[in-house]
């Protein structure tokens, strides 16, 4: 497999890629041409078909796997591909796993950590709720283990949701040791459940886009409701335990303008907000640094951090 | 019944009132005294017990109905009562209806209007949902008809929630005529349901204060969930109709900082936000004007309107 | 007449359109070309002249009516026109009414409603002021009936200002019924006058752009001044009635950052602000929906609503 | 005359003061007492009448000049007066000039400077407008020369409006020298006119409070209108000169939230905004420092400056 | 020692306390009285001297240790003390350690942890800088170990600054394990240095108030300068290491409005901001919960969290 | 020398310019081309090399002085140059002074004014500090006299920093006369020092870009530190004089969001903030007007002024 991240100018390519999108346009001289957005799990590139009527150019569509032939060129400093032949690939000619970005962490290992976190929750009601969702509900587990944590911002890859969830829960475990006033079982349960409705807010790969339900209701409200539905199936689930758990989920974005309808009122809700925010920001900054492997200086202005970002320099480990 | 709004300085009183609160303090000279917050449906007044050890001063507590004897005095421009005797009243000595503020509109008449609004909703699913809640669920209906729309801001009296709900729905009916692009059945259903969880967010009179659940989750999220639970009981309720209705409820405050986790994305959600906001502001301003019957000039600075308010003058009808 | 909204790719066109603008540029290969912004009352399109030195390409200028010959093509998903011949049309070859967007409502009918609203104002001073402006001042009436309510945001067509004015006043009439504390005559007079200075803030069609005076002073302040000048011509006009009317006009945008130098301090000023805002937002959303006749899903992010907007789905009337 | 600023604890007083306000209250022991807000041009003090029924206590009212007899005491660190006798003073027993705060600058001298500034304006239309207002309109001149620039914030004394006006215009003259691109005649005319409607926004001393018109319309809009009315009386006044002058007045607060309906769009409008703001802030800080003659350290948190303020220390001239 | 937190109404007291402040006032009846703000390490209380001329009332002043005799009373729901005798205590009659709030953690143990953190920094320059400050500069160490982290907000007790510093550094150590992209030596050095200038911003106990230098410059800028002065003493300290360390200190408040002149641009600066913020908020919430040992419900609205806070309920560990 | 500001379409050019940047790209037809950003002290222009493989096209790089041959063309309304030959110029073929924008004011004259300002500071410590920096430190003086005041916003040319500094100090001298409460020596010293660290924040011409240190620390904090280092070299420099001077520098941007870690707390700090802001805004507006010599109307929307700007019209001097 010839991965996109390894492309360099002048290279000739013949390989299968996922076509994320296809658009048509005309040049300023009035000539039609097509653009294919090609993707594999290492990156993406635009492919240009300057002669769409050539016999080697077969029909293909959004989300097809296509075999393209052509040459890597450069335009305005970015690589693109000049495609001379294209056809839809047949199943068996490619392995879908090569075309989706995936978490750098092993999926089974993360799931094992998640189950250990559940085991650490001694409160029988919270433990039952977590078990019912993360162990017994096989449909949910299958989707959850494959989901991304976001459309694009951070952990935007297969397994990213579980990676983020486990990382947040581990940070919460550290908090519980450092600040013993925190109620461990509530905080860990909330950490594990805080983003469960992202499985509904985003469609699965390769689309990975907002669903209608996701846009109209959002994962925060849907997550609180999922937890409420689970608790309703567990006999005698104490109302105060449910309400506090739902509150932590509703408040986990920490600010109204980030979509939380309630601001954190419990110390565990405050802690979850910090853990979620810290983990997301560390991952976002890491992805920026990873995308600039050779950059020694400034990484440019970033709207989320409201600052020019910079790789740390000097001889430091 | 001697109503509080009719008190004037120098008057001697002997009557039963609701004691909303009781506190103790000492004067600057070191003498103890008590303060009773007395209320009837026309207003409230502070009663001072300067000699709490006098034989005529019997024990009483928050939310008791108490018979007080004393004289109306004035302090810093406001009336208060100097209490010389107090005792807990026996049931039968008073009619609770005299002690709670009530809507100026007839309760049965408003409920009739509400049922007519339900009848105007032709979509069978929305009609079924409304009927199940506002007609068949007798416990809900009983609470709903007595609830206030707010702790203190507007419509803060028995029947206020229904008065506000019907008024918002009528304004939405006008909108539907003026802007035919609006979907009548969605908008009216959303108008009738937008504040239903205020029955859970606020405890009933005479306390009328936020519940734990209300503070931790809020009536916006709880309302969306109530509607979801109702739809689950109606066979084949189309998901898109439910999601759009829940969206209107979630978005009805119109801004993140007012607790809506989603901003209005449907034209009906925009319309509901305007109807709710217009009705609330008109009622708030009306209550300010009603509380200043003789005021000819400025009504003082109001934080909600961010302005000095003023009664309209001149010979105008 | 071949209307722009009916264009489809590949079609050949020979028709007169209004030229809103003309610009020159060179392609990346160094060739010069021209762009004409063409408009009729149904829409607008860019026309490209790739060979500006061809004999069929005659001189023309901004705001000329031009007869163009060419073919409809597509560029980056939008239609454009490849023009091979162009010449300035002679008067008589076209009907100007075909080239300006106009209100969907009948102009005379709206003006009749406006006069009925004036008749409903019983206060003699307000009635005289309205009559002087909307009936007796023929120059104003002529301009007012043709004006748009905005440069582009909403009601941006011939008659749009009157349509918006009447719609706001009708909504205010509903308010007066629903909230009897409102002073009908002040509110209706203010509703009819709130945007009168838009006739000065915007130049008339086809330019419909901000005037110098409009940019430097704004229709809010100019409107208050117009009303002051009118009142000065009516003997014994009570000062309090004028001041309150001017206040409603100054405050009708409701917020400082929208250009109101005073926030609403009278209940009628609050009501006018809601009526104006509701009508504008309903019209804006309606125009968005009208521009997406076949769209079943999201309409994209809208800055004014700060949300992704969406057409309401499901079987609903 | 025994001035209030010279009072010290324990002193016995018998003197005439202006009574700005009178209120009644009862102590915690139920005894009635009255408070008179007494003022002269050097300061103000609260006078307490603990025995309002004593024969020496005669009736008096807000804005009376009263002769009071009593002793200076201290309460919570501030001086107050314990009044044992009070009566309304007769005309002739006092000189009103002793009771109003006045500008430290000579009124005639400032008016001379103002006329010199007018003379420096060579443009005949602007010069005519200024002359008509500041020289020929004797009623206006009389009020203008006595007015304060604000209710309390800065220059809140007789002559304060003229002092501020002249100071702002002088600063603008400096700007014209330092930044020759500025149009001198527009800037000086705007500087002289920017606050002229404060003569209408505030009632005259001793009340010096917002008028109804001032609250509902504000001095910014009223000032633009006054200038418009003046220009209408001058033959052939060029519209562009009027519009630009009105723009400078409308924009002189510099921000929407400070009540300017337009932000500065001309360089002279920007300059006027800086001159007005600089002069106001320097005067406000000066008044704070003057009120703390012995303070060596922090002057406390000030909301306008959003900072703890401090007197500058060290041996510095 | 009779600690203030153990006082109850009606109790008679005779004990030495620290007098934080003394003020005089008069009652509404014109009688003078004094208020002493008394403090020990467990809390504070107001003491009232109703008869300041009694022979048992001796002179005393702010920051004296005084022996007071009197009775605990209650006023407006809070305890106060009615003082009948007071005198300045002699050295030896009291132990200053009883009068200052101190960290619950052992001072030597925390200092040991701090030295272990320094030892973990392998970079020779950062290690040298930390050693020079936290080990070799005995004057600094003495002050640092006694300082509070804030005037009142959090860790406002002896040793609080070191407790906060060590806690933040430990959280950063966890981050380094969880996010290996972080440069350990930079982050730990920055964590240990981020608040060092609080030793200059706040005066030492018992005053513990802002110094002039602290108010005018602030601990953020002073801290960056201290680190610069230390680096200047270490031969060949690489400029990039110093600049990055100073940046982390300047940016550690994370937002301009919290006094950081630069927003975090390095991932270590982002991490330090989260660690500092998390630790401060956890401590603040803990102190709120500790101050309400019996509270089962809401803790009231808190401005910093912009929410009604609440103790977590239910059977949870 | 053929200056860029004098170019007109169709002209043929052969001249040396500074190459600020060089980039490569491909046209939509797949042809490579290069773009040179050419600059002289009068302006800048893009030069296009459509045939980069032609023999006349020699290698050149960013910041080279290059001799280009070609023709001036127009693209999208802006001029550009079609380059047919290019080569790196030899030293001696050009005068660097022709290629950098320079202050319109004479450098020696400005430096003379600066020294006169220093002489006006009578306080020996402030005078010594200023002399040490602006007279005795020859390296600093050399850099300071050449520096620009900003990367692009205002005074972005050689000598711009000194021009701005002197202009701000002169405005402060006017303030001292108009508001005698100001301490002249502190204010003038602070005015002269407020931007001294811009010599470190920006690299020198022709780059004139932010340095690493500038981005991470900023000229505000670096300036305070420079002043601190200077004071350390002057025996017995009073701490209060240093702290107040550093405060004025730290606070001179006036708002947190503009990078000041402290808001002005001294009246001189307030004055410096106004002087700096006024001078910057006047210069910015002047540069906008200068760039639109023939514009009679609107200058377009400007983000800094949040307004459409406009050249003042009418017959005005």
C-alpha cells in the first residue's frame, strides 16, 4: 500500500483510495474538470481530472473506493494529484482498514482498561449501569469501540472516543487520589458516560458527520437521556444518584456557550469538566505538533487557543 | 379578611396570615427580637416582635398560618407590623386560597382554551401526545393547573404556568396566520409543551422554590425528556416529529447563556422563542406598572431591561 | 422574458438584463477578461466576457440595461454565463419592472391597510401626524411605497418597506388585544413611523445602497428627527406625546450594539422592539427557505441566527 | 459662613444650609426620626433629628434653605450632625451662591476663551452657527454658562459644562497642530457643540437631575437635532457640512454601549471622541485625588477605571 | 485555648485573640460603640464594646493581641461577642501560632516533596535555577514556606503557597506520564516557579494583604523578572530555555482578563494553566464544603463558579 | 530610480527591487509559475514569472535585491508585473535606503527633540535613567533610531518608533500644561520608555517581523524589565519611582485584552494610555487617508475602528 503521507512531488501513483467527495468545475478558460478528494488512514489529497472525457476516466462517486493512476504535483505549496485514469475498485482489491484513520492505541487494550475502571466502581447502582451499557449492550459496545470523539477537532479517528473516554477517566482517578473529597464512584461513572451519545451525534466512519438528531439535540442532552433510560431498567436506582450523574453529563462542557445547559454545581462536575477539557486540549495540541514534524518555530495562529502556537525548542526531554 | 395591600400606617390588626419565614436577631443595644415574613394573596409584610419573651408570643414556624395582633408602622418608607401577640391558627380558622397569589384569569376558562388549542392540532401523533399529557394524565393536569410560571420573575402565582402557556400558544396562532410558512401543528404543540417541566422544577405553593432536580437538570432538559417519554408510549410516533419537537423545547430560551443547549435551527423554534420572550417581558413590565399604581414618572432602573423604566404618560387610551 | 431563476446549464440566451456592475481582470495566463453582474427581478448571475476585444462586444457600463448573447455554464457549482455578444439596449426594448425584485404583496392593498391602521389611531395629534406624512406628503408616499426595507437582509425589494411596516403594525394590534395595558395609539403610531427614514438611508432602486447621510446619521436618528419636524407643524402637539414617540423610534432596535442610543424604557417601546425583531426574523428565515426549494436537510450555518438552519421535515401542514 | 468641609467632630453649629432631601424612618426600637441631607458649595452632610416632635423642630421640605442648630458627631467613620433646632430661612438670610458647587475657573474668562475659539473658525457656515448659538441666543448662553457637565461623574458643578467644553476644544486645537490632516473648523465646531444638549438633559441647579426628555432621548440625539435646527436658519448651509457635524456629535461617545448610535467614521469624529474621553477621565481622576488630600496610599477600587486607584508618591513635581 | 470555631451562643469567654481591625461608630440613638475584629487560626468573630468608656476597656489597636472578656451573642443569624473587658496581652501570654490559619499539611514534608521534584529535573540549567532559589536562598525559602497562596480565595493560610505549588507540580508530573509529548523539565520548573512572586505580592501574616509593588506590578510580571535575575547568575544559561520558562509564568493565568499578558503558546504553558486552575478550583470548592459541615443541600450561589453549588449526596464514598 | 508607486499599466520596467518573498505554484492547466513580492520604499507589487525555465530567469531568494525586466499589467483591479528576466543585483548597483519605507520626518531632528524632552525631566533618577539609555547606550540608540513602531499597523517604517515616541511625549507635555495635577517627570519618562522594547520585539528592517522573544514575552513585559535593569545600575534609585514607572509601562495598553497585565492605577498611567492610543489612531487613520488620495467617498469597513471610514468632504481647511 502506497500511503498518502509518503507522497512526494513528481512521483507516479497507481493505487486504491477512498473517494470522500467528487466535484465538477470549469477553468477560467471554460474547460470542465473534476476534483476527487482521496483519503487513506494516513492523510488526504485532492486529485484533479483535467480531461474528464478521456476513455480511462470511468464513473465513480462519493464514498467509492477507486483505483487512480496519475502523478503527484504541487499547487500553491500543497501536493495534489493529476489523475489520468480512474475506476471503481472491486471488493477484495482493498482492505477498508487501510482507509480510515485509527487510534494509535490498541483497541482491545483500551477496552480492557475501561472494564477495569468499571470494576473500580463499587457503588452497586453505578456499577450495574456501566455494566449494562459497556459490557452487556453488544450493539453499543461495537459502535462505541469504533467511534471517533469528534468530527475533526480531536481524537477524530476510529477508536478515538474510547481513547478519550479512558484517558479522561484515568485523569479523574488521579484527581480522586489528590483531592480525597471527590466521590470516586460518581466521578468515574460520569467520566465513562460523559460522551456516550457521540455514538449517536456522529455517523460512523467513513462519513463521520453530524446526524440530524445530533444537530438538533446534541450529545450532551442525548447522553443524559441515555443514562436516564438505563437507570430506569435497574430496580430501585436511587433518584439522587441518577440526578447527580445526569447533572455531571449536562455540565461537562463547563460553559453555557459550549452547549452545557447547566454549569457545574457539584465538585465532581467541576472535576469532570477539567478532565475533559485538559485531555481534549492536550490531544489537540499534540495533533498540531505531530502535523509539523520538522517545524522548529511558530505553528501559526490557532483560533481555539487564541494564540500563535509554537513547538518547544532547546535540548529538553 | 383584612388584606395586606390595604394596610395603612397606624392601623391595628388582628388577622391570620401565612408565615413565609421567621428569623431572630439582636438590636445594636443587645436586645433580641424576631421577624415574621407574613403573606396573603395580595402582598407581604414584615412583622417585628420586639418582646419575644412576652406571654402573648407563642411558638410558630415557617409556613404556619398564624394569627397576629399588632399595629402597622413605617420604617425607612416601607410599612411593617409591630406584633404584640401571635399564635398558630387552627385549620378552619382560615381559607388557604386567601394566602396564595392567584392568576387574575379564571382557571377553568384557561383550561378550556388549552383544550381548544389541542383540538386545533390535526397531526395525529402530536394530538395524541398532547391529549395523553394535558387531558388523560390527571395527576399532571392537577399540578399543571396550579403551578406558577416562575419563582418570582413573572406569572409567579397559582395558575400562572397555564396562563403563560395559553398566552404563548395564542401568540403562536397569530404567527401562523401572519407567516403561513410556519408549521402550525409543530409550533402549537411546542408552545403547549415548552414549560411543562416547570411543574417539576418548582415545588408547589406555598413554597414555590427550586427543587433539587430542577436546579441540577433544569426544566428545559426535563421537558425534552418528558416529551420523549410520552412519545415512547404512542405507537409509531415518527422520530423526526419527536426530534423537531424536542429541539423546539431545548432551544426555546434562544441563547446559550439563558440555558438552551441548542440555538433555534427550525423556523418554528425561532417563533416559539419570540413568543415566549414577548409574553414574559409584557407580563413582567405589566407587573411593574401594576405595582406602581400612582407613579407618574420613572419606575427606577431594571436590570432585566437594562434601563430606567417609565409609565407612559399623556392622554392616551 | 427569459428570467434568470429559470436558467439551466447549457442553455443559449439572448435577452436584456440590468447590468449592476462591471469589472475587468486577467487570467493566470495573462489574458484580460470582463465580468458583468446581470440582474432581473428573479435573481442575478455573473456573465463572463473572455474575448473583450471581439467585435460583438460593445461598450456598456454599470446600471445600463444590456442585451447579452451567450451560453449558461457552471463554475464551482454555480451557474454563470459565457457572453459572446453584448450591447446597450434602447429604451422601449425592456420594461424596468422586469428587472427589480418586488414584494409578493399588492402595493395598493398594502397601502389600503396602512390607511386603515392610521384610521384606528384616535388620538388627534398622532392621527394628524400620520396623515400629514402618509397621506398628504405625496413625495414621501411615492418614495415610501417603492422603498425596500433593507439593502439585502430582509424585505430587500420594491415595496418591502411598506410590507414590513404594515406587518409590524398588525402584530402590534394583536399585542394590544392580548396585553390591554399597552397604549394602542402610541404603539401603532410608532410602528408605522419606526422605519420611515429608510427612505433616506437607502437610495432608490436599482442602486438601493446606503446614502452618505444614511451612513453618517442612520435611519434611527433621522426618523426621530422627521417625526419632530412633523410635530412642529401641528399646533399644540403635546411635548410628552412627541417625546414618547421619538423614544420608541430611537429604542426600536432594542440594543445599543444594534444602533439604538436608548434602550426601551416604555412598555410600548419594548413591544415595538419585539414586533420589529419578530417580523424581520420570520421574513429572513422565510427567504432562506424560499431560496432552497428542494432542500430536505440542513441549510448551512447562518451568522445572524448563530446556528445551522434546517427546513422542517415530516408530514406537517 | 461656616462651610461643611470645615466641620469637625464635637463642634456646635448654627448656620443656614440647602436641604437637598428629607426622609423619615424609625429606629429598631420603634422610635421615629428624620434625616435632612444638607449641602453647601463645599460639600454635604446628613443631619439627624432624633426628636422630630420637639418644639424647636419646624416643618421644612426638600430644596428649602434651612437654619439648623446642632452638634457634629461621627457614625461609622463619617461625620453627621445631630440637629436640635431647625427652621426655614428667609430670603436675605443667605446667599444662594454659597450653596452650589462652582467651577474653580472664572466664568467670564472661560466664556472669553470660548468666543476666541469661535473666532478661530473661518468657515462662514460653521462660524455663523456657533455665533447664533453661543453669542446671539441669550437664553441659551445664560443656561449654558451655569450648567454642569454631568449629574455627578465629572465637572458636576456650576460652570462645569463650559469648563469641559473649552478644555475639550483646546485639546482639539493641539491635535490640529500635531496632526495637520485634521480639518480645524469641523473639529472645533464639533468640540464646542458636542455637549450643548446637556443644558436640556439635566435640570438646572440645585436639582441638577435628569429631565424626562433627557432620559427618553439623551443629549447625543438632542444635540444633533439642535445643530440641525440652527443650520436650518442659516441660508445655504451646505448639507455635507451639517451631516458631518451631526455625525461628530452622534459619534462622540465612541462606543455603542455608551449611547452613540454611530461609531466615528471621520477622523475628526475619532479625534473628538479622544478629546472628550481624555478630558473627562483626567477630571474624574483629579476629583478623586482632590477628595483624598492626605491619602498616601490606595484610593480604593473604582468601577469606571476597573482598577484600584492610587495617588502618585515620591518626590516628584 | 478556646478556639473561635467552637463558640456557641450564651457562652462566656475570657481569652487572648488577635485584633485584626478596630472601628468606632454610633448607634441610631447617638451612643458611641467600638467593634474589634477578633481572629484565631480557626476563624474570626466581631466583638462589640457597647460601653467604650467603662474602666475595664483599655486602649488597643489593630494587630495587637488582646485579652477580651465577654459573652457570645447572636445578631442576624451570626455570632458576635459582647465585650465587657479588654486589654493588650503581654508577650508570653499567647502563642502566635494559635492565631494564624495554617496548612493542614506538614511543612517539612511538603518541603521534602518540593526538593524531590527539583531532583527530578535533569536539565542542568533548570536544576541550577531551582536549587539556587528553593535551596540556597535561605531568605526566600523562609518566606516561601510561610506564605499563603492568596489573600482570601484559596490556600489562604500559612504554608498555603508551598502546598499549592507542590500540588500543581504533582499534577504536572501526572500529565507528563499521560501525555509524553510534554517536556518534563520545562513543565516542572515552570510549575515550581509559577507563583514565587506571591512572596512579594502579599505581605506576610498576620496582615497578608497586597503590597504596593504587588498591586502596581503583580506576581505574574514579578515572577518572570525573578526567574530572569536568577538565570543571569547561572553561566551560559541558554536564552531559549529562559524565554520559554518566562513565557510559561507570564501565561499561567490563561486569559488576558486574569492578568496574563500573553496567552499560552507552548504546550507546557497550556498544561501549567490547566494544572494551576484545576488545583485552585478543587481547593476552593473543598473549602466551601468544609465550611458547611452539616449542610445537606445547596451551598448558595458562588460568583466564581457562576452557579449555585451543592454538596454531593447519597451513599457514596 | 523608478518607484513602484509611480507604476502604471502597460509600462515596461527594468530596475532593482527588494524581493521580500518568493513562492511557486501551478496554474489550473498544470503549468508552473513563480511569484516575487517586490518592494521599494514607496510600495510593493507582485511580479509573475510565467516561464520560470526561460534562460533569462536566474535563481534568486527572499531578501535578495534583484534586477527585474518586464511589463506592468492589471489583475482583478490591482497592478502586477509580468517578469521576463530576473537576476540578483550586485552591491553597489542599488542604495538600500531606496528600498525601505522611512519616516517622513528627519531622523536627526526627531532625535534632537527627544534629547530636549530628556532635558525637561528634572528628577535626577529619571533623568539619569533616560540619559543612560537614550544617550549613552550607543547600540540601543542606533537600533532605536531605525526601528519601526509596528509590524504593519502604524508607523511601520524606519524611524517610526522614534517618531511615535516623540509624538506621544509631546502630547503628554500638553497634558501636563492642561492638567497640572500630572507629575511631569514621571509622565515624560514613561512616555519616552513605553515602547523601548519594540527594538527587541521586532527584528530590524527589511524583515521587521516578530522575534521569538517578542512573541513569547511581548514588548510590554520586556520594557518593564529593561527599565528595571537600568535602574539597578543607578545608585540609590528610589524603589517607588521605579515601581511607578514600570507600572506605567505595564499598563500603557489600557486593557487586559490588549496585553496589559495591569490596568492604569495612577493618573500618569491613564494619561500615557490616552496619549499612546490617540497618537496611534491618528496615524492609522492618516495612513488610510494617504493611501486613498483620490477617494471622495467611503474608505471601506475597518476592523480596528469597527466602522466604515470616510474622507471628510466639503470646502474645509
